[in-house]
C-alpha cells in the first residue's frame, strides 16, 4: 500500500509504531521494521547518549529495514543535555526521527544532516507551525490517544481532516487505531498512515510484562483515566489504583507536589518490568476496547493490511452496485 508516507520513509506499509517510554526498544522496533512498517526507538528510555547509540546498533543487528528514533524536546535528561542525545542520533547514522515538543532545535540540527523529521502534534495550529519550520511530516494525536492528548479534547474524526485541509506535508493519524478499519478510515480522512502505540504494547515482541499485555486485552474502551488536567499537562493512562488516587487528589484541590510521588516515571517502568499493575501509572488509550489478542508484530501488521485491502475492495463493490 503506497502513500506519501511510505514513499517518504521507505517502508512497505503506512503503519508507524511511535515512541513509547520504557517500551521503544530494539526488539520491538526491529520486529516492526521487519514486518514492513516504521518503528521508533525511544531515545530517553536510554539513560545516556552512549547507551542510545548501543541500542541503535542493537536494532541494526536485528533488521536491515528503515527505523527511526523518537526524541522529546526536554532541556536535560538525567542531567545530560538533550543536544547530546540528538548528536548520538546523528553520529549513529539514523535517517528518520520522531520529535515531540518544540521542534526548532531538532530542525536546526537534523535537517542539515538529511534526516527526515516527523513531528508529533495535538492541534492543527501546532502542526502548521511545525510545517512552517520545515518538518517533513506530522503525526497528529486525537483525544483518544494514550499519553499526551493536549488540552483541546478534539477526537480524530474531526482533527485528522481538519489538519488535512490545511497542511501540505504528509499526516499520520494517531490515537484510536488498532486494525484495518482504522487504517482505511484514516486514509479516507486525509492521512497518509496511522500511528499505533497501545496496540503494539499487546504484541509478543513488546518488552513488557505479560500482565500488562493481558490487562490491555481484558480492558474495554472505558478503562482509561485522564490525569493532570488541572495542571494543563493532560495525560491518558490505564485505569488502576494509582490513577484513581491521583484523580481523587486532583478533585480535592491538590497540587502537583501532592501527586508527584505517585506518578514518577520510574514507577511506570516498574509496572512494565514486574507486571505489578498498581505500581505506578502507565499509558494506554481508549483503543484498548478494540484489542482482543497478543499476536506477533508480523501477524498484527499482516492482519491489518489484509483487513484494509478487503474493506476497500468490499466498499468498492458496494458502491458500484448502488
């Protein structure tokens, strides 16, 4: 299935596994690449730039297909300037990055190196600014998504075509995608591909505990919580005892200082590593309601593409008979 996205990044299928903290590691990214889609190593999962370079090399040992690195625009990580992580990406010869936050520094450093930049956005105005700055594509997150949906609460059914109407660069639809129906819908709305996070968590190659994968399969679309709303840093997470506690503190007028011990990022890592589902908060989208099994990455991508082809063919037949 050829789109402007597949042409831009050199993959077979318009499917992206976006960066996920603690999850975007070589074994998952390589499996996505080998299956014909685009995967991203999450830079800040690695504690140092040197370890990021080793993770990139490990991924290259597992695949000879294109993959990228996700890098968030924070001032520092573990007291290391983010510029050193960007330099590690460049020195490793990576040619595709997914950026989050303000894209100015990424554009200034990556574009002269011939690196393709896909910038994550949660609003059309942010996407337009990124386009003006020179990014090559945007991944636009609807309110359904796991992680950071922004503060405007616009779902993909409106956000994707609104972006498509105003942008010239390729758009990747993110938030709420798990199967071929979603891929066809995204293409119909004007996107050139889909970005999946939660769906890739529930695959055999995802480097997380099986308890988390099974919980995603068990959950329905209602089993998420939207936290940090009072602090204008909204995040969608899987519902558990910690997320419910956070919401209760927020409803009582608590400050971020009152919850920061509950939501520390390392606690989320413990969830993924030990399978203790109440050890911390962990990202999950409403798309949980569409996830019913734990396939290999290759099985998942082939299934999505098969569903999409059959759906397009079926719709064509139906429309031709009316």
